[in-house]
């Protein structure tokens, strides 16, 4: 971005809009560009509180009567020497007719001169009168190299012991997505809290990212204590995920591996799709963010929904590497193909924007989506290249049901030797993992009401009283299985082996 900004300054682009909340770091970058110009450019900064001040000279040399935007722009027009003029937080005034007209007058007067106006603001707001004249740039957040300098500075001030290469990388990756000031503060917080700064303090650094997500309002930071071992069965899917647990490290980049894009998990409701997505966060050591499409849609203003999605994706990219979790993708984009009459085409535009982002994103954001109704998904989602892999999660096999009973019984009782897992597995044929868990809960309620310990018979009675989804929605489950047999990879190892033998 700095190279792009340098080129725009040299090419005498009169109006540049720099979107950033890091004023100090952006000013330093612009000053460095100004000093390298031939001839050198003087750098001036305007704020509504102090008017125009030359950069680095202090407030004592404030140009008189330049507090109002119009007066400041008029002063800039009168200057004969080459210069770069930063106008901070002009967005509340930019729609005023006098301000817009003053900027257009300045643009016209800059022809053949070496002067540039840079509008610096965390909010992008360009009036229609200036759309053809302005170039918009996003000032990037600190990269690993920038954060490394912050970390070195902090360690030097604290006389802390040297970090191992792995510990340093974990701390730096945890801070990606924070501004330089935020990184400095959270490193100090870790030092004050634990009186040290090692890889063990990564959780403290990640807590700052949670604040960033809460401020966004559309993304939700999910904290999951369960490990991937809490998921019964699905060995093929677990193996795939385990192989990619270090896919976002520098070691993987040096090896030449591309960063994984994402995966789509199709399957019967209640079979662990959402749980496997959440526990992947623990396995990979990455934050997981849930994108709530219901919060994206906003009918209060034209274009607001699209802006909400852009902001959410931008936030996800800023804290990457991260996992972006979209639950029930089939419901989120079900109306994208024919909603023009009902919502003015908003769903179609949202869908198109999301597809474009998935195709073109360079940031390490792994998209993890789940879906129950494959026939509702637009075909564009299912073509090769959108996701690295499409997995199908079927109803659990006999052995997987035993594993699921073991997991849920162990959560509730220390000794489960009194239970016949093989019999329970036979009695729960056709049940999903969620239905098995609820049968155990129902058995516990029954026994609790009678003031006794729950038994094998209580669970069997609860299973017999439950009509599983595989029977109530038999046609839908059969259709999903038929579709997935040729188009998706089975998540269970036993099914995968069977299909390979059959092939």
C-alpha cells in the first residue's frame, strides 16, 4: 500500500482517501514518502481542533484561521510550494456543499503542481461529486514484521528473557489484526498480569481480539472448551483436519504448501457438523468467528447490508489466521437465486459479494460451513475451487454410536462400566449423535424425579420413546445420501473404506 501511495503522490493525484484508524503510523509513512520526493515535500496536518499545523513542528506554528474545513482548503490552494496536506476526520463535514465545492476547487487548482490532499479517516465517506476524482486506499494493519518491532521494543524495555522462535511466532500471530497501539497495550497487559511474556500468554493477547469482534456486532467470537476427541466417529474428517493443523505456519509456507481455503460439511441434522467446526479451533489453535447472516441483512438503508458483509469480512481478515464459521449455509443463501422481487436483489448481491471474496481472498481465513439441505444450496457453492473439500456426515455407524455413548456418559459419570454400550448401540440404530445425547438426558430426568441413579433400562426406555429424524424425514435423508454418494467425501472412515472397495 505504501508503494501505491508513493506512486500516487509522484503521479500528482490531487485527492487520496486513506481509510485507517492508525493516525500516527499512517502519518509516519506519509512523512517518509514526502521526504523521498524530488524535490522534498513539506507535510501539513489539519484537524478541526487545531487547524493546519506543519508535521513535526508542534501546535505553536498553527496557521491562523484554518480551523474550518473551507478555510483550511482555501489556505492549501494559496500555497505555492510543493506539499502534502493531510485532512483528518473530514468525513462529518465532507457532505456539506461548501466543503465539497472547496475540495473540487482545490483539485482543479492542483493541475500542474506538486500538491496532494490526503483525507485520513477510519470511515470511508465519499460524496457523489468527488467519486470520479478520489482514489481510496486502505492503510493495512501491522504485519508480522511491524509487530515484531513492537514486541522487540517491549521486551527491551522490560529486560525480558529471549523468546524461542516458536514462542515469538505464536505471540506475533496472536496479535495479527491489532493496531500497533493495541499490540503495545496487550503486551503490557500480559506483562502486568503474568509478570512475563511467553507463548503461555497467547490467550491474553487473543482476548484483545475478542473485544475487536464484539465491537463489530456481526461476527461472534466462539469460545469452545471441547477438543476434537469430544466428537464421536468421523475419523476420515478428523484425519483431514489433523493433517492441516499447522497449515498456517511459516514452516508450511517454506515447505511450499498453499493455505487451505475452506471446507463444506453436509449431513443429517444432529450428527456433529457444528461441533466438529467449533473443535477445529482448538485443534488448530486459531480463533473461530461465527458469521451471523441474519445480522448482515439490514433494510434500513440501501447498501447497508452489503456494507455490513464487507465490514465483517474485513474484520475477519484483519485478525487472520482465523476460522470463519457459517452454520446452516443452506438457510443463509437459500433465496439468493430468486429474491429480486422480495428484497430488491439484496440477497443476490450479498451472495455474489461473498462468492467473489471466497474466490479472491489472499488472507488466511479458513471458511468452515455446514448445511443440511443440499438442494437449497446455489450451484456456485459446490463447484471445485470454492472449498478444498466437501464432506458428508451420515448417521453414525454401530461403532460410532458406541463411541458417542461413551463420550456423553463419561461427561456425566466417572464410572460407566455398568452400561452395556453394545446393546445401547443396537437400540439406537438410526439415531443421530444429538438424539443419543438427549436420550441420556431424558433418562437422567426420569431417574432424578424418582430420586435414584439412572440405569441402562432408563436409557433404553428413552430411546424407545424417541422417533428419530431419520424416520420422520426419511425421504429427505435418503435423497441427501444419494446426492452425497457421488459428490462428497464421507466423513466416517468405515464408509470411506467401503466406498473405495466398491469403486
